[in-house]
C-alpha cells in the first residue's frame, strides 16, 4: 500500500508543479517581494491612495500564493514521512493523501480564471425589471443569494447602495464582494435572470414571470488602470431619497456620474459624503467601461460605442418554482432542482459550468 501512496503523492507533486507553472506563480513571487519592499518603505505612506492600492495588491498576491505554497510543502513532507511511518498508520496516512488530492482539485480550478480582472474584487449591481412587486421581490432574493454565496465562500460583502421597492423587495442594489478571484467566480452571473412562480402579491395567486438584471463588474480602485478623459464625464449632485438615514435625506450628497460618449450612468447615494459618493461612482464607472471594452474588443476606452453594453436581451438563467422546481442556465444548460439551495447561495455548479465553457477546458 505504501508503494501505491507514493505513486499518488509523486503524481500529485508533478500535477501541482505543472499548475503552479501555468498560473505563473514564480513571477507572482517576484512581485510579492517587490510589494513587500515597497510597503516597508516609509515614503509610500506619503501618498495614501498609492499606499492603499499597494497593500491591497500585496494581500491579493499573498492570497493567490499561500494555498499553493502550503500544498507543495505538505506533499513534500508527506513523501518524506512515508518512509518512516509504521504499517498501522498507513490507513490514516492514506486519508491525509486523499485530503491533499481534494485540496489540489479545488485549487486547480484557478486555471479556469484567464481574464485580466479575474483575481480581483467584484461589484454586483442588481436592477428589478418587468414584473412589478414580483420583480422587486425576486431582486431581493438575488441580493440575498449573492450575500449568502459570499458568506459560504469566505468573501467580504458590503451593500454600498440600495433603493427599496415601494411595497416589497428592492429596485436596485449595489454590492461589493472582496477577496481573491471574487470577480472570476461571479462574472458567470452577468445578465438577465428570470423567475416563474405563483405570485404572493395578487389575490388570484396566479403564475407570474418576473425579471432582474445582474451586472457584475471588476472593482478597479486605481484611476490609472482605466483612464477616463475628464471632458467625457458629467457629474450631477442631487438630494438623496429613500431609507438612507437622516444624513442621506437632508443633504445634497447623492452623485450621478455620466460617461457622455457611451451614455453610461452610475448613481450612488448611500455614503454621507458627496466626495465619497463621487469616488465610489467613478470606481464603478471604471468597472463598467472596462467590461464594455472587453465585450466590444476595443483597444481603448476612447473606442467604445454607445448602446452596446449588456442589455435586457441576454437572459442567462431561469428560476422556475411552478409548475415544477428547476434552475437552469440558458448558456451552459447546467441545472439544479433544489431551487431553495441555489437561492441560499449554492451556485458553484453554475459558476464552474460557465468557466469550463468559456475557458475551453
């Protein structure tokens, strides 16, 4: 049995080293050393914006490297231990080898992340569509789904802007999801989501169809990452409304930023400060323009065309609660029958199916 375990560990070592090479982790180690040197320099903190971007990138690189470093160390240690363990410990040791194989299978999913912004944070913008109260309630269900997904997978989540419905649910919600590969996992969710169910909001309890749009954008903190000509931006300040608290309701702090060439609009009203709202709106605008650039295969922001970003036409997923229960992705044909589990954040199957399809793996 020891020979069998040794063969498994040796294969695991080769496969892990191959994955490390494909992920270009050697260059990331060099970048990590440079970032650590930069963070140790007292002069870095003279520029708070640069310092924040540097420390964030340092944390991101560490998050990518650490699991692989630990795995490779454990594989090598296990190969050494195999020579000295007693026969009665072989069964327990086999369980440890199986755990290492499981860890590798989870980590190698990173090979599916090939996009420029996949390793970074994400911004999700939810908008209720056709369907009245049902659509707003469905949008609130999706909001909860993504918050639960973040919780399940160890990601930070914060609602940064929210406009409640008049009776139920939400009209719009903007959520920041932070952590390594947050955008890579969540970009599978970008598009129109459709729900079919018996409506709890009409007296006849009839079957109704409602829609919600989900926009998933890369969170781009550094202005230099996506350069926008100041002449192309219009900033409007207005008084916020809704359930935002006294500070929101009594000051002209809400900000609407319009990218004139493309007609792209971002409005934020939750922060108490007008300056904070403007910074957040510009951050989201950079993500929207970066995504449009990828969708249109444009060489620069200046080449973007108006009216060609994600629209209400690209329905990607159906959530059916009546007459049967099924969640099905229209792009990959992946489906789940446990709708409650999906709406509680169990969407990894949909994400993997999308990544495997788009990456060609």
